[in-house]
């Protein structure tokens, strides 16, 4: 029976990993950046790769700093795509910065472009041209970004084949007299250049951190948004404590302190995994009003996988309290590590949950070593 339970856990983990692999091939997201562009072309923020899809969150700090530059090193014939979004808040409903594309081989500035160039005292080098991209103002296209659970208004976008090899600049600017944020600062925006998604292992593991940064950037209360997580952890841990105290007191009383410590750490870690996924699914349905699109379904599947991993983790935590052979302990420890790693990959547990769960695996290893040493001593 115990062997069958471990096999079931391995099967559930395999299904979760396969689901993560399938979703990762179809997901759509930007690599986050949090550095605003420089106020001049010489201090422009250098984007490492014009093809990589970035999501640059930035804001204009005041009315005296109303232009920010981003630099790209490209080759002739390379395509450059970009999009400008703003947070979907009432204070930014009319906020629509312009975008200037500046670089060698572009068309000479038209009247609108020249007006912006003159207002911000931009000096074009010999052979440089400039193109302006304006929001057409016909409607606010509102989209939901499921991976960070934020609502955005799409402003303008562009896709251009660059004619020359060299340095090109994207400038985001707010001309004098244009609408801006009247509540805090001058205005916030997201510049999303590039189309190719390149994510490292560290990028996947930092998803919870990016989630917190995005919502803090929008001025939202992160603690308030995480209330569902806190409720699940409190209810889950309290319910587990009550169950053990009244129904299975022998499970904890007969175990060494290192095993009990591992159980407590693992239980909290597992509840954080469950709580974070419930949290994200609740926000997803709240913002979308259950009207899901493709990217929303992908995010929902990621959270379902995280939920499965959290339930699996909780099941494994109770397994720590059961007597096992050395071989089964090794399998259990390996499974604990893999579950924690998979949870990191889908952002379950706000980073803390998988870490606590990994600590539970470490205590299981320490407990196993102590048991073996005690057995060897008795045999001698």
C-alpha cells in the first residue's frame, strides 16, 4: 500500500511536469525589466537584444522629465516590434505618451515628428531619420495580463524593418499639455519591445517576485491581494494541528524532534503552495469575470498544476511521519526535492513554500542518518 502511494505521487508529479512542459511551449509573456530609460539619447537604457520580448515598467517622475530613451543595437534588415501599454486605472485613462523611433536610414521627420523633436531638443545625427507613433484615441482597448494579474490599456504598437546596421532609439514622451496622471507622479507605462520569448530557470523562479513588483508598481496593496493565501495557510495549518492533536496524537509524540520539525516546515510550505494557487485563481476569475481567453487558460492551467503540487506536497509531509525502509526514504527525499523544484517553476508558494518544503526533505535526510547511526551503534 505504501509503495503504491509513492508510485501515485511519482505519477502525479510526472503529469504536472509534462503539463508544465506543454504550457511553456505555448505561453506568452514578457521578460520583465524595471529600469526606466535615460532622459537623453546619450543616457538611454540599452536593451540587450532587440528580438527578445521585454516588459519594461517605467514612469515619468515629474512634469520636468517627460521623455525617456531606449537604445537597440541592430543589423540591417532586422525587424523591430514594440507596444506601449498603460495601467488600466482611472487616473491614467487619458494618458497616452507618444513613441519616437530614431535611427539611421529612417524617413525624414514629418511635421508632427519635427514638433516633438523640437520640443524635447533632440539632435539627430547625420543620416538619421525619425518616425512618430501616436495613439489613435478611438477607444481604450483593455486587456488582462494573466501572469501578473493586471489590467492594461493598449495604446500604440509598431513593427518596422530597420534599414541600416547601427544604434536605434525608442523614445517615450509626453508632449506639453497632454493628459497625464494627476494622482501620483506624472504617468506610468509599459514598453514591450521584441517578440521572442527567452526565459532562464532563474526567470521562472522569480515569477512571484515579479508579481509583487508589478502590483507594487501599480500602487496596489500586495498584502491585501494576498489575503486568500493567508486564509488558506491559517485554515490548513490549524486544521492539521487539530486533527493530529485529537485524532492522531501518536504521530508526533513518538517521533524524534528533527522529524517533527520537518513535518511542521513541510506542512506550512505545502499550505503556501496551495494558498498561492488559490490566490492567483481567485484574482484571475475576479479580473476576467470568468470570461477567459487563451492566455488566461494557460495561466489557469499553471495554477492547477501548482495546486496539484501543493496537495501532493501535503500528502508527502504526512508520509514523513510513517516508518519506512531506507530505500523508500531515499525515494521520498528525491520526490520532495522534485516537488519543490516543480513548484518553483510554476511560481507556487511565493518562493517561501518550496524552500520550507525542501527543508522538510533535509530534515528527513538528517532523521534517516540518525536512525542508521543508532542502528549501527546497537549492532556493535
